[in-house]
C-alpha cells in the first residue's frame, strides 16, 4: 500500500476533518505526525492514537517559521489542513483572522520545500469560486474547476486566502518542482463536526429543543453537503496520484436546499417545532454545488455516503455524545465562533 510506513504530517490533525484523515492514514500504515495548536482541534479526537503510540503530536503555532520547520522535518508528505476557520457565521464575521491563513500557508509551504518534503496536499475550499456565479437558485449549477479564473471573485477573505494558496502551490511546482495538490472541499459534515457549520448547527438546535426553530436565510440556499469520510478518502487518493498542483473538487453532486435539511432534522429527531426563517443572518452564496467529474477521472473518486444516510448517522452521534445542558449553555456563541 502507498501509505504503509510513509512519513506523513497532518497540520490541523486534531480538527474535525484532520482527525478523520489521521484515522485513515494510521489504518493505512502511515507514520503520522500531527501539528495543531488546539485552538479548535480536540485532544479527544486523537486520544486512541496517542494511547496506542501510533501518532506523534506537536502542539505548535504554525504562523511561526521555526515551528513549521520543526513540524515538517523528516516528513515525506504534508497534508496541510490547519487554518483559522469556521462555518458561514465565522468566515463572514472574522475577516481579519481568516486573512492570517495566507500567511500560515506560505510559511508551511516554504518550510516544506526547504525541508525536502516530497509532496504537499492542501485543503482548499469551494469558497474560491466566484460569488457572481452562485446567485440564482433556479439555475441547475455545477461548479467546474475551470470556473476559477479571471475575473476572480472569491468568497470573503477566507476564500481569497485559499485561492492565493492554491496559486502559490502551483507556482512552487512550476518554479521548484515541488509536488503538490489542492482539494476544494464542499460543505463537509459528519461525526466530530462543530456547531458553527450548518448541519451540526441544525442538529444542535433540535437537540436543545429550540422552538421556534431558527433557520438562517430564506432556506432556499442550495448546498452539496459531503460526508467527511468521502473527503478524507479523496485527500488520500490525491496524495497518491496528483503531483502538478492541480486543484480538484471534492464534493457530492446532490443538490439539497437548507430548508430540506432542516425539515429532515426535525422529522428524524421527532422535534415538533415551528420553523422561523432568519433572512438577516449570514448565508453565503445561494447556489453552491460541485461538479466532481475531474475527481472521478483523476482519482477514481466519487462520494459513497448519500446525504440523508450521513445526516442520520451524524444526528445519532450528536444525540449520543453531547450533554443537552452543556450545549444549551454555549450554543449561541458556538454558531459563529471556533
């Protein structure tokens, strides 16, 4: 197997997505190091691996050059997921913090090249796509990778930082020959998710029995929620197969309206509540769905988890893992913070 005994760094490896990637890499026999500042990542996500001594953990700030140099030392592949990031409320309301991601990405990339890392796999985002393409919910739109180009119109400073880092990695391959790949994640959900992301937020509101039950926006916003297991499987495949800095969508092509998700959460949890639409809340682009043809062609990848199946599994996890009083106490803050 490709990953067996391969030395791999996962930045942000204690996070929601990062910890699932660590699970997959350890299972595949990789020698994994995690670099995380634990500002949003959770130690419990890595606890089993730490106990088994199958993962090395560095608690570190990757905005500092010397920390990046230490983190990449001796590594063959770097999966760079560390970021100042949250859901729609966070990226809309914390522009300056999200802008720091470009500085972090550049520092990690430079250290990787100078440290002799063979390949960098970067966690990019659907936020790189032009806002002006995503305004009409009546259009059956599927975003293809080639749609990212002049005139650029990324989604907030979070999206601009991701876009600039994609272009930086591509330049590193062209100028220095460093192997790389960028994966554009589309609206990831699943176990270990955070309440500042839409699916977990809707589940949490049902968990604490909010009535009326608030739904941000008109509910007509369209998304292609993609399960975290599918995302990390795509990342591992890109780590094996892409070398030239190509950016590839990782996203389902299921088109789901926010209101449809909300209604299913209420139905499945048996929470009878009046839905209250909140059009003044941050909603982001109205029509964001990936075309995943390139991932199918280059990686042999396509999503395996249907949205409703994944949603039910995520609800089951949340309801069994969380304490209602504790969630109720902090939920309003968690909707927009890390």
